[in-house]
C-alpha cells in the first residue's frame, strides 16, 4: 500500500543552523507513528515544515498521493493533514462552541450542519458541558482537548500531535489517549511527538528517533530501544527493557 504521508530528504535551516537535515519518513494509512528525540532535535520544525508553516530548503512532502511541498498551511489542512502545536492557542474570548464554528471546514458549508458536527465532536471528546464556557476559562489540559476538537472539524485523515499530554493531568491524559485510540480505530492516522515513553510504547506502531535534525533509528518501540544509544538516552543505562 502507498504511504499516506511521506517526506523525502526534508531539509530546513535557520541561518547556519540545520534544524532538519534530510528527513525521509514514510507513514502508512492507519498507522500511529511515534517521534522521540531530545529537545532541539528538530521535531517541531519537522511538523512545521510538513504542514506548510515553514517553507523547506529542500526535499518533498507527499500526502495522499499528492505533492504538497509548496502549499500553504490552510491548503494542506483542508487536504486532511492537520496538526496541533506544542503551545495551544484557542480564541480565548470565544466560547468553546464558537471556537469550533470559527474553523473553516470544507465539507460543512451550511451553518446548521456545522453546529451539528461541532456538537458531535464536543460529545465525542466529553467536553459538551463546557460548550458555552469561554476558552480562557479552561484548564491547559481542557484547552488541548479543545484544540483537538477544532482539528476534528476539518475531518482530517492524518493528525500530527506535538506533545499532546505535556502539562496535562493524568486523568485528562488518559481521556485524550482514549479518544485518540478511538479515532485511530476509525481509521485516522497519527504522528505523535512525545516525551512520555510509556505512552509511546503503548500507542505507537512504529517509532522514529530524531537526533540533531536526522532520524537515527526507526522501528517498533522494542527495536529502537534495543539500540544502546537510544536506550541510554531515553530509558537510562540500567533499564532492562
Ligand atoms: P524540538 O521540537 O525537537 O525540541 P525544534 O524543531 O523546536 O526542536 O528546534 C530545532 C532547532 O531549530 C533548535 O535549535 C531551535 O532553536 C531551532 N529553531 C526552531 N524554530 C526556529 C525558528 N523559527 N527560528 C530559528 N531557529 C529555530
Ligand atoms: Mg518541539
């Protein structure tokens, strides 16, 4: 089967700094791909470059059989490749529901349809009771759910998640993960940057390890952590995993 998302030699520099140094990554339809790597290894830059927020200095991005390398971020999102940011940014003065209605979704032109879809998504994520609250009143974890809710308005095929559980309390973390798994069961593909190794082990089918703008290992969680440089960096030298 052809990959749903593929990058080939993706390169992004900031002056003399090479943040992405030829990233070639291929994600199958329906897969959950984990990305791990130290701070500054280029993970967020990769998401920004893949989704059109940064123009790459080289390489290509193919999504769903189409070259999307030079497309603008909103065009890429409308093709079904959506992403979250490490720092969430809802419209704080709008209510939760209004935040969803503000999303320009291609398939939902009629306002009543859009409201209905927004209601379904809020139910699905278990935040319907917050629909009329201002986004600014939500906790950091709830704002992550809101960000996910806004993405779902686009009905994406593939979602790139940048540290979805960072700064979220364990109960909410569990709920976010449970919902992501439910979406994956229904066919949504995920690429997920996470520092939480338990989560990556449980959730990711395949793991790509970033270091200094390159992929230094790729495989199942057990395969990549069998490599000593990966195991030492992430699990501690004493780990017997
Ligand atoms: P990670 O997400 O893995 O922590 P980043 O992709 O955020 O890493 O950063 C990779 C490198 O690129 C870092 O050295 C960072 O300082 C640099 N960088 C990221 N974005 C920018 C930017 N907009 N301008 C200049 N340097 C940047
Ligand atoms: Mg980052």
